[in-house]
C-alpha cells in the first residue's frame, strides 16, 4: 500500500475533495437517493417527501425538454478544482459559428466519462470562454433521471435524456448555437477502457447521423486523450468469460458493470477516486450537414463514413502531442 504524504498543499487537498464529490455524485448517490427518501417517510418530515414527489411527477418531462441547467451550479468553483485535479484541458481546433446547431460525438467513453462531463456539464475547463455563444448539453441514459434528489443535480448540469425525441427537441428549437454531446460508444465501450487502449464502438452507431441530417445539425468529432487512463479495469478483452457476462448484463439491464479500481483519498494504491492523469479534450472541425427530413440508408452510411474519417484524422493529427506513440492506430469496431 502506497500512502499519500501528509504535507500535501491545501490546493491539492481541495482538488481531491471536489473529485470525491464527483465520485459520490456518480457512483454512490444513486443508492442513497433511493434509501434516504424512504427513511424520511418514517420521520416527522414525511411531508417533504410528498412535496418532492409531487414536483418529481410535475417535472418528469424536463429531461426530454432540454433540462433546466443552473449556471450557479455549472460555474461553481468546485468544478474548476475538479478539472485541475487531473488536469483537464479543452483544446479548440476550429470556430463554431453560433448560427448553427451541433451534435458532438464524444470519444472515448472511459469508465465515468470524466473529461466529457467536465467540458460539457460544467465550466471547469471554460467551455463558454472557448466557444462563446455555444450552449452545451450532454446526453445520458433516461434511467439517470429516475433517482430522486440526485436527478435535480443532473438536470442542473444541463444533462438531457439520450432518447431521439429529447435530442431532436433541443436541436429543433428556434434558438441556434446548441451543441448536444453524445458519448457514442456507450456502456459497451466503457468495458474497453484500459490504459493504452484505443478501441471505439462506433461502426454500428448511426442513429446520431440520422438525427443530424433530420435536424440539419453539423457533426463534430471530439476525442479526449488520457480518458482511458483514469482508472484500471480487470482484464476483460472481448471473448473472455467476464466480458461475455458483462455484455449480457448490459443487454438485459441497459448498463455495464465494469470492475475498476483507482486510488483512495489517503493512498495511491486502492480506491474509487480516479488517478491524476492529464486529460486533453480536442474538439474537431464541424462537418457540414444539410437538413434532410427523410435521409436514405445510403446517405446515412456516407455521412457516417465521413464522420469516422474526420475522427480518425483528428486522432492522428494530435496523438503525439499527448503521449500516444506515432504508430498507434484508432480501432473503430
């Protein structure tokens, strides 16, 4: 066991505390959000739960109607400290005109999608300063909005449901300058999250292309170098018994159970906190998309191929800048 030294600067302690909040928010809070309301029902404050669930029912459509992001929460200092922990850097390669809408393909998924969350759901990396006038939203599983109390923070971040209806609602509003981020690899790609792995689950993911064509939203590839190094995962290469079990679990339950390990609060050997590893999110050049309410299969295939080519170029042009060997290839499967 490698213990953390006691004489760590206060700033680094603060960064660790903010990452603890993030891990609690993503990993532990779902369980608490189911237990705590039940407990409160048997106390003198039971009426608070009745009031909350009245709101819960009234507000049930918000995840499919653009959420209700709160700038005070997205811009809170805790997210700046969170981003500085790794650190996470947002890299701009092209301007994003505010007279268009965008779908951002976010790669790779990683274990928790740390860099994508930081860039699109918070101001920790300065999204609004880097891309002024572009309003980000991040898609997540509809089940994320079923956890009482916690759902309010998810909505406050600006996260929306990943359903086609939800995405099209945001992109079809009259106001332009919307950017909807989708982690295209999903839960299956999370199982490929190993340091030094560059496999992307993308060849069969074409729904985002169809939505882009139906709404006229430009496509943007985005790649986060270092994301797969934030945690270590038990070896589970495709074809192994563990991977087959995880894939079956995902098929029936909608999410995958990755067996991962990071560091602890007071040690570097074991825990749920991600490792301090530099993350660089490179936002590519927009691919122009012409609005087509009824795209054919061939048109979707063609645009999908163009997107994959642009993503590969983005990876190849930037990989050596961020510690990836020059001979490394992006594997799209």
